[in-house]
C-alpha cells in the first residue's frame, strides 16, 4: 500500500507560503507557512500532521488488538503532542495520551494492549525519537 501527499512552496522561508494536498484530498491545498509552524498562523504544519498520524495509527492499532482479544471499545480518545526543539531543529518526542472506555476489560489487560499498540503501530515504528504513553481506563 502506498499513500501520497504533495507540498508546494512559494517564496522565502519567512514570508513565503505553501499548501499541502493529500491523495484522498482530505487536505486540498491546505495552507502552511512559517507562522503556522513556529507561531500561531492560519494553516497546518508538519508537526501537527505527524501528531494526527500518530494518534490515528495508535488508536487503530489498539482497536485491532482489542478486537482480536474479544473487546469492543465504547470510545478511545488519543491525543499526540509532537515536540520540535527549535534549538537543534529536530523533533524529539511524541507524547500519547489515551482515555478509553472499554467494557469488561481489566486495568492490567488494558495497559498490556495499550503498550502493544504503542510499540506496534507503524507510525511509532517509523519515528526515531522518544514516544511516551499515558493510558487511562475510564
């Protein structure tokens, strides 16, 4: 399976701007710029997109693990916070925070499946920086 996205940029780094389009067109000429990345400008940025990818992938992997074990989540809510250290120009961390409502599961089983999903989601495997998980069973 292959998926694609295209980035177009015009101008210099500070005043220039660009847009992103994904194969599915969920993002369709979605604006991004220096200010949307390093300040509070309108548009998206690479870190926000990585956070969405990590939260989505982790949640789907956890759902698959739970389903295989016979559990159906009432709700899984995952937030990913990506940290970019501007001093070194490197993404250093993804912090996953999960809140889950899963009928009939024990805390021990829940934590086991959450850890499996954290380590086994393809996006986690692609990242070369620290990943943390704080999983809460509601």
